[in-house]
């Protein structure tokens, strides 16, 4: 596009104005003369205005160096960056940072629309580093400890691409990228962060990388977020909002307390990598007590490299969770780690995941409703699922130790063995099994025996069960199990006897009983 597109209304002073011969009043503009003038390096109003207008009309990015930025890692370039953004006007635009280190103080973009900051990324000698001649664009925030490098309050359409944005102050406790609505009358939204390195100070690991409280329809893609207390924060306070956020293909590592803190409503976390926290513990998602999360989907991703012996949880929901779905995720760790924990909520769906080496895959309080399974459980010696309020359809069962009691003197297993296992199946049905082998020190008590159940029944039920028993090689088979309250009583075929200390025979060392049952849970 020729510069002549912009010179139709240019009129110089009367007469010639110099070697470039700008036309006088009412003269016909000479395209070559004016084009030659405005293409000459300089800082006149005409040159700057023409350059900026041309950049906007062609959607070409403006270069921050043209507004006085140095990018030398010494000069504070905040004023130059602000001057470039101001020159864009209300329509905003695209500001390019050539490779270099740009020192920045807090930059506030209140109510700014459709502004994109971009640079040049490099993976040489680490992520986004200028060492060994690697070309990269880095914004280094050394400002106030509680402030923010970039604040977008009430604006929309802000984007950052191919930049490293790093807090260099060891005392930093603020928000590096503050994408919240704070004082503005409108909600902040449509934020896009793509291929960026967002880093805190590795010596302290405090502050927040990206704050999305009171923010809507924003996206973080193919970024690295590291060395903060919280990598990304959704809700800052209980009852706030953070809607329709997508975080995908992003690496979280070395954050201090959690990679993602208090996700809000309709969040999608897709194919992210969550390394262990800086202390070696699991901590991918942390929801604080009193907060509510609605419609969160975790789709794909890898969670691992947990080394700490201190108990920790990958997905830790201490508030209320509604409609949380976790699918296709690898969750690895040590026997001190738990895959997912839920305190309260409903509509939880956990399936198609692979749990490796954890102490517990899924744990939830009895009030949590949802569905677990099918999943894969690899190298797990602990309990796969402890969630009595949820339907569990996995092939693997959870172990439990039933209480063996009687109507009279209670029996005691002694050096024998007593073990149970169970799983929750569709329709809120419980499939369970109890195996007893008596030992030389087993005592049998008096009266009719009862065995405790793994989950409370919906009501008193007579269920068809299978009971196999061996008495000195003689086999018996029972066909009825009465479920009442929280216990089960076995009836044997033919003998008309309930199972007790003396029926259907007097038990002794080495006898064996296996009971299988199925009933509806409360």
C-alpha cells in the first residue's frame, strides 16, 4: 500500500519548505516528495502520525523501540511502552517487543480493548532466556512487591504472545498479570495468553501468576507458569465469579501452594502438564473451604514427579464442587499422595484415568454424589476408592475389615484371618465379599453371628447371596443373607439354622467361610 493513500489532505506552508519541496497552500501534492519526506527517519509530528496511521491501516505491529524503549535490561521502559499504547488510540492494536530485556514498572490498561503485546520466543539454554546469544523478548518486572506488572481492569481482548514476563523482585507477593475487574464498571474478558513464559521469583515463590477473578471467556494456551504461590487464580473471594476459562497445553511447575487456585464456573483444563510443587508434593488444583466450583472439566493431562512423603492431593476440593468431570488423566505419585478428594458436592464424574502408585485414587465424604469408573489402577497397594456416596463401577474393589459380632459373647478372630472387599455398582448397588479362616486362637463366642457391611443399606432386605463353607472337608452352601441395619446374617440351606457358634456345626481351627452379597445402599 502506498503512502499516497494518506497525503490527499496534506498542505504545507506557502512556498517551498526545503529540499523535499512539500507543496504550498492549495498546490497539488507531489506523491514522491511527500512520500520521501515521511519515510525519512525522524520524530516530527508528520512522520510519527503517518507511520502510526500506516501501521494501523495495514494491521502491522508497532515496534516498542520506535517509542524510545531500550530493551537493555537496565533502562526502565515503562514510559516508552505506555507512549506506544497511547499512540494507538482507542482502537488499540499490536505492539511488538524485539528480542531484549525490557524493565517494567506497573502498567495499567483500564478499559483498554483489543491490545496485543507480542515478542520473539526462544528455547535455547532453557525457556525464554537471552543467554548464549538466544534471541528472546523478556519483560522483567522489578516493581513494587504487592503490585502487578500488567493490569487489565475492565478491558477486553487483551493478548500476550511469545513473551517472557517475569517477576524479578525476590519480595514479590502481588499479581504478575492482573486480569481482574477491580474498579472498572465492566467485566474484564476475552484475555488470551499464548506461548508465554510467566514466571515468579524462584527464591521466594510468592504471589499469583495470572489472576482471573471477575473475568470471563479467557484462554491460556501453550504457556509455562512457574515459581508463584498460585500459578493461576480464579475466585479471589467466596461468591465471586470467573466464567468460561480455558487453560490448555500449558506446563505448571515449581509453584508453592497450588498450580490452579479456586477455579470458577465452566472452566476447561485440557492436556496440561502439572509437575510437583516446589516442595515435591502434589497440588494441581486447590479449592478453599467455603468456595464453590461449578462445571469444571479436566480433560487429558499429566500429573506426576511427586517425591514428598508428606500427604498431599493432586485435585483437592475443600469447598463444594458441582459437575466436576475428570477424564483421561495420568495421576502419578507416592503412597502418601491422593488423586482426587471431594468434601461436598454432586455430579462428580471420574473415568478413563490412570492412577499410578498412589495411596488412594479417589476419596470423598459420604455426602458427595457422583460416579467413579472405569479407571486403571497401577502399582497401587492402598485403597483405590473411598467414596461411600458415589457409584463405583471399576473392576477393582476396595478392601474393608468387617466387624464379626454375635447376639451373645462376641467371637474373636485371633490368629485366623477376616477380610472383606466391596464396590459400588450402577443403581447404587453394593457388591461385596467376606472371607473368614479360623485359626488356633480363634474364639467363637455365643449366639447368632452378624457381620458389618461396607455401606449402609437403603432398608432391611433379604438378598440372595452365596455362602461357601468347609468343615473338615465337608462343604455346605447357604442361599440367603438377611441385611438389617448395618449388618448381615447368614442362613444355611437344609439345616434351617442361622450361622452361629454351634450352627450348622461347631467350628474349629482351619474352617473356612466365604460370603458374597449384593444389596441396595442408602
